[in-house]
C-alpha cells in the first residue's frame, strides 16, 4: 500500500504520496520499519502517549485526531477527523480482501447463535462459509477460540482477507455495541445485517439503554448499504425502534417472528430436545423441526434463515437446513443427564433478559424442579445483579448463587448484591462445589441450568484467569454421581 491509497482518509500534507506503507499498527509494540502508526485514544490509555515509541521503533508517520497532543516527533504527523474510522478503513484497504458475501448481526442476546446458524445453513447448501464472534472463528479447516465479540479492525480485516484467500465466499460476524461504537466494522462490505433483541447490558460502558441501542443502530444507519436487507426480529420491545433506525438508513426491512412479514412464526411446539414449528414465507407454509430447545433459539434460527434467504439462498433449502443445526457452544447446551433422567444444561446467560429467556425455555419440558446455578461478573454493570436475582427467584424453584468471573471485585459482595433480591437462595461461592451440589440434588423430572459462563474455559479472579469449564465440571459431577450409588437421591 502507498500513502496515496489513504489520502482521502487522512491529511498527508506534503508527504510523498508514493511512499510505501509496509504495515499499519495501533500498538507501538507492533511497529517496525515503514509502519503507519495510528494513535487511537482508548478508555484507559491514549495512543498519542506512545507516538514517540512508535517513531523510535521505525514508524514512518503517525496518524492522529486533529486535537491529539502529538508534537516534537522526528516523523510526520498526519491529522484526521476520526482516527478510529480512518484506522478501520485503512486496514480494509491494506488487507484488500473479504468473502464475497458478508453479513453482520447485532443485539444483546443471540448474536453468537445466529452467526453460527447462518454459517451452518450456507454450508448445508454447499457454500464455503465462516463465522466470526464471541466463540472465535469457525471456517473450513479451522476452529479458533476467540475472546472478543468484534475483533480490532486490523485483526478483523487481515482475517477477512485470509478467509477469502482460503476460498471462503460467505461470512457471518457478530457486531457488538463496543465494536460499532469504536468503528471496528467500518470497511467491511456488508450484504445484509440482522437484529435479535435488546436488553440490559454494558451499562458500565453506555450511559443508558437508549445510548446502548443507538450504538447498535449504527450498523443500519451508517454501515449497511442503502437498499440492503435488514433482518429484524419482530417480537422484541425494541423492534419498532430498530425498524425506524433501519428505515433512516434506507435499508430494506424484512421482519421475522410471530409478528414477522418476511418469515412469520405461526405455530411452535416445545419439546425437551427441540421444537416443531410452522413458518409462513412468501405465501408458502413450511414445517420445520429445530433440534434445539427454547423458543429464543427459534427466534435466532429465524433471523439466520432471513439472512440466508435475503442474500440468495433458496428458501426450501434453508428451512431444510434448520433441522440439522447444532447450537453454539454454551447456548442452552445439554451436557448430560442424571441416572434418573434429569437434564443438565450450560448456558452463557449473564444478562437479565438472557437468564429469563433460558429459565422460561426449560419450564415447558420440566415436570419437576428447575434448578439454576449462576453468579454475576465483576467490574461490570452492578445494577443487573439484584435484577438477575429477582428473575431467578421468580422463574426457578431452587437457586444456587455462586461466583462467575469476579475479576478485581470481592466475590462475596457480588453474591450479596444478588442475594438482596432472592434471600432464600443457597450461597456457595466455589463454583465447582456449587455445580456438584446442584447435580446431587436433582431428582426425576428436574432440570439444571448452569448459567453465566457458557463456552468460557477460564475463571478470572484478582487478575488471574484459572482453568475452569462449566461443561467439564458438570460432566465430572454427573460421572461421580453415576459411580456413587448413594448420590442423586434428592426429591
């Protein structure tokens, strides 16, 4: 790449437009010769403070916001009105490639499931497809665990170019509010986008729910091309406001759900290991068997189906693919059952609405007690803790409050905030022990939901992330019960 390739994004002044750019970076530790360093302001540190380090490491120039204090350097400083957006667009031009058809999904809950479902639908049709999100990157020949819902723009665009070069033609990615607010998706050429729902989340970052929704709506107002399909789940309290935002962006509105006009859910029967539904599309009725429990999973499948159909997949093939879907890791995932047949599920629900959805989802096929084990993460929105306690107390029969990822906070104080709303809950701080106790108390017809960590394989306490998997701990507790004749006799 040459400086001329980004001259419309940054003011390169009298610099030689033919000067080569061998790399771009926003971390001064990754700077080498002929690197363009973007001084991005962060929530904790300002990239401008590392501009001198970048210059010493061999950067050819620094790109900074107009008001950034970057002076006295031995290399040029190029100014721009929005350094984050300039970084993302520059990264797209530098990497120069992406799958031909890209879709993005936003919302509070369901993003991971939807992108996974879209990938699976495309693969069922014989397409080379990939998904990018909270659980990492899944593509033909690779399954890489990840930690960020929406990767930084340099990594993202490098990944998209790599996927395209490997033969991937279709990609689905999650679009978090943080990623949208920080311009991480800018430069991705989208064919369609989807909305799942909106609930309380990330209020440690956003001022309120309106601000949180506004950040997500940037996907439809600014990033999705005019006339491109916006697949909106119709049955959420925020659906109408999302439709209004998509209309402002000039998108083609396609709604799905019980109130949907593109895909209308006319009937849905809940089963323990799945559900049977009737869907109306383009005047035709389709009988669909979804091998995943919980109507929220049907909602996710409808958004995924809408994205696939609106980007060219044949509807009959799409609906046929739904019966083969596998759930994303840690999304109401059945990990086993006791010797009496009580089912044990792991779910990523760490937000109020998500916890309510999963507890409501298991009730129809639970003839005994609904037992839930959950906690709340530290250094995150503390206001949701009593809310989640109230939800558990209202929808579960037995509640065990334990630790999630306390991070830098005192775990006992987090548990106490939850217990304020559900004083009759059992408190067991040790998550491993909490799962053991919950499994041991299960009787015939009971259902256990272990909520909060889902696919995660670690627990973060006081700066250390220790190995921990709800899946492994649940299976271990079930195996121990199976080997102990006296275990699992609770009623």
